[in-house]
């Protein structure tokens, strides 16, 4: 669902939570003022980012320079998610009602793009995309006729097919997914997870068969019109995390973090302070980002403030993490 712009307050630091003494991120100027909510880390040298004003960027030299490689004629689109396989191949998703929701694919580093999907259902609103491998992937829409809609691809994003909804549980009243960081759907192995909010409960929907069928589990995260699970990440199918909060209250200290062992969700013993829209594994440790800062954890139980700059999304490739956000802000660590 489209994220409404909100004024950002200063980061609250609770007693016992260490503040960052040095910047965690090495900033990598992108040359754009677009808000970058889509991000895909390929390696320490290669990353793709996407966002508002039809923006798609690529770096192949560790962020020293960025190329603008967006599909032509897409300046009015908002590319909220991008998934890259290497320096040449990527799939970008734009959000919005009706035909604003589209998927494009490139196999030559963004020199040319092919539009592989355009939504024609006015009730659908696509939020994010994820891949199991270079061939199989999923794209998620907010509920249509009471159920989340999922697209599936078996050819690396060259074509997409609407999944049968018989295997999808009913959506709660008001439930949707947040197009905040490109992390409302994620995969590990043959498993996939969908993060939700907006309803009476913040939930995570899980598929163990490549996206054909789904089950829903409640999480302890707060939920509401602007609150819920914004991002999910899994190290393995049996080790995952969910994070979020209320984006209209970016420094609200209400805990909004949960862990999963594949059998349900439980509140973390501690959590980052404030709303966090993105999270990623860096090896066995975790990095979480939001408009009021970055937090890190070695074990998911104890968190430390690492940086107070604003980011919307984070992705890691090995030990190298990338982050992106408002006004074209990008960083690497």
C-alpha cells in the first residue's frame, strides 16, 4: 500500500541502549533526489536501487558512481522494489492502482528493458517482488476480493501468472502489505513469507511449496492503519525475523520486532527503538533501518544503535550491506 509521507522526529535513545559514536554507513552519493525504497545487493561492488520518479540506478564499482538505467517513458512510475541476479539482470516492480503496477526486466544492465507484466485489474495494487532462484519468483498485491493476490514466474520474470487463490487464507478486514522497502515478501529455500498490517492483527503468511499455498500466523507486532509488519527476513526456512511499527510514529518506543523458528512468532527479548521499515541478515547478525536510524544485533536479542541517519531499505550480500532511502541517500558498509 502506498506509504504516506510523514514528518520525521529525532531518534529516541532509551536508557541502556548505546548510541552510535561513528557513522555506520559509508555514504555513496547517487546524484538523484528520488526516494529509493527498492534495493538489491549483488556483491560488494554491484548493487541496484529504485524508487520514485521512475528511478532505477546501478553501480558496478562499489558505489563510487551510479548509472541511471530506468526503462524509458516511466518517469511517472514509482519503482518500490527491484531484484537483481547479477550486474546485467534485474527485475523492477512499480506500485500503484491499475496500470501503475508493472514489472520490467533487463538482461543487459539496463540498456534495454522489457515490460513483462502490466496490471489491468483496478482492484489490485502490487507492492513487492522476490525470487527463490534465477527462475522462480513471486509478486504480491494487496487483497483482491478478500484474498492477497500473488503472481508467479518460472522463467526469471519474463512472464507472470496469477496464482490460484484457493490456497490463500482470507485477508482480515483492512489488511494489506506495505510497499515501504521491497521486503513485504521474502524467500528462503522453497519457502516464502508475506508481511501484513492494517488489520486487527499484524500477520505473516507462509508458503512451504514455492508460493502455491499459504498459511497465516499472527505476530506480536502492533497493527493498525499505519502499523504492522513492514519487512521479513529469513536466514534459513527455520530462522527468521519480522520488523515494523507505525510509520506515522517513527520514534514510538513500542516494541515491533519478532522472531520465528518456523513454528510461529514470538516477541523479541529486545527491539530497536522506533519504526523500522527494512531488515537484513549480515551473516548471522542483523541490520535494521528506518527513518530515525540503523540498529544492529549479533543475535537478535540485544540491539545497538549504529547510525542515526535515515534509510528506508537494506540488503546484504555476504558481509557487505547496502542501504537506500529518501533524497537519493545510499550507503554501504
